C-alpha cells in the first residue's frame, strides 16, 4: 500500500541518516525534554505501510529513543514488509524485534498491528489515514499519522472525532507535518510572530518539481493491484498533489497566520504533460486563498519534468520577507538562522516520546486537520473550477469513492485506462462537482 521511493526525493530514513551529523543536537533536544537516557521503559511500535515513509518513520522513532522497539509490521504487499524489516534490522538490530508471526499482510493488517503495539505508525495510502487513526485511538494506542491526514472533507470529520477521543483518553497524536518540529523553521516563525518583518501582506508557497512515485505501468500486475501499489498516481488513493504535497507549505502558512483558515479560495489545474504516465492525477495546480482581513496566499505545485523547480515558503511583510525553509529574513532587520542542524523527522518523535513518558502526550490533531482541510479545499476548487469557501468545505460530506472501509481486493478499480493505456484525468474543471 505504501509507495516506492519517489525519484529525486529523500526518504524519511535518509533524513535520519543525515541527522547523524547533528547527533549532539538531537541529544540536547532529548536531554532537555527529560527522555530516559537509558531507555529503561520499553515503547512498542508498529508500522502500517512499509514503504519509504513507514520505514523511515520507524527508523526515526528508534533513533529518537533507545527504549523504542519495533514489534509489528503490516502492508498490502508481503515483499514490502520483508524488505522494510531487513532494512531496519540492519540499521537498528537491537531495537527491531519483529518475528514472522507479527508480519501482517492484507487490507486488515492494520488491525493486527494496532493490537500488538503501544504506538502505531500510519504511513500507507493517504485514503486510509483517517480510518486507521480512528481505529488506533479507539484501541487505546498512541498514533503517528503521516500527511495528508485525510483526502476529502468526510475524512477530516473522522480525524476531528479521533482527535477529540484522544484528548478524552489521554492518548497522543503526532502529525507527519514535520515543519513544526524544525528548530530553524520554529525560530523563523517566532520572529515573524514577533513582528520582525512587520505586518504580513501576502504569502507565496511553491512546491514545484518533477513527477514522483512510479510513473511507468508495472508489468505482470492486475489493474487494482497496480493502483494500490502506486498511491501517488491515483487521486482516489492520494487526493492529488495539493493535498499530498502542498499540504506541507499550507501548514507552514497556516502556522504563520496563527491557525487562521482562509475564508475562500479559487484554483486551477489539470494535466498538460505526457499522457502515458501511470495514473489519473493532475500535474499542475495553482490556488489563491483569500482571508477575511484581505490577505492572500498564493500556492503552486507542479509535477512536470524539464521545468523550473522550487520548494519554498515566503512570507512577505511591510518591513521585509521571511524565507521559512532557508531560515532567512531580509529587509529592515535581516537575520539568518545559525542554530543546530537537527532533523525535524527525529525531533518530532523525540518530543512525542518524551510527552508519552511524562503522561502528557502531544496531540497535534487539531492543526493537522485544519491544515489538511486547507489543502483539500484548494484541491476541490482546482477540480471543480469553482470558488470554495471554508464554511462549505467544513460542512461538506464529500468523499473520493469508494469509502476506505469499502475497499477490497476484488472491487472494480475506481480508475480505468483506455485502450492505449491512458487514464482519463480524475476531474474536469467546469464540469466536476464535489463540495
């Protein structure tokens, strides 16, 4: 169910490896938080989704605390479970304790993983994130859930209910929106909040790069299996690129704006690149978000080869600009971050585990749901070609069919290629209706 490693992008595991050069910084974060240095209290974790994201997140959790033990793994595909287990055993032999009896395969594998652990890592196809989060919280487990936390408004309602239940049960929810755990971005956002760039005038968000996931049609697999195995290429599994990727940028912008959601948005998008790529997703999107105070957020994502690329979050103010991803402020009070280069992928797990050990687990569910819904409203505007308001999308019960709980191994695939192997685009602006 988890995707193959996107071409040209780092996995979470590789981020953890890069962070070894900042070992002193990680140790400082953990010591300051009071995490048990000897790891005397064992925390059992399990992975649902054993692709690059799930494997990397498990490695990050084990790097964050020596008391973490990986004890269960699940995926739709057995080869991914076995490959992930081998990789993690080689990196963390003392912490990987997954026997064959706790390697689960199939659409119900998540249930078996959840019942085996204290802390479940959910990093499979995004369609199932909200459903599995709810199941984990109902079972009394802490949960890490990758972004996006849902792919449609109905899924966000599930996330919100799971978040409220976690608060009642004193359980933790950690979001894969890791920017909020980056020391560099935290310091930059703090300076923006303190007025270093003056009043915010507008925000520009860019996540433009080449195609990711498997783009060629896999041989020797039936249609539904090919779609389950390549979630990023199919809108019914991933929600498309605003929701899947630009959500990181939109989360940073929402954070800067002190969690204020937009009043409305309008977007445009489509597919202009090669038509023979696997999948039915758009390859370009542009969304303009309007806020009640008149501020506008301009957001762009693209997945096309041989084009200009940029990954940035730029906040424009009356006294300067803040470049969140590079830790730079220009203008009347210039500044550059020079603190520790610590991986947010490890910091998020270190802080989460610290909070669990202290009996006051972090719950990121509120901002996770909010930022994801900002992305969803932009995506639905691109699909429909219509203006979408925050009130409308918040009340909407629209979902990408089929519902996650209705998915099976024998159902008719939601997307079908034509005789030439080309998939029709998932939506037609001006015709498609959603909210």
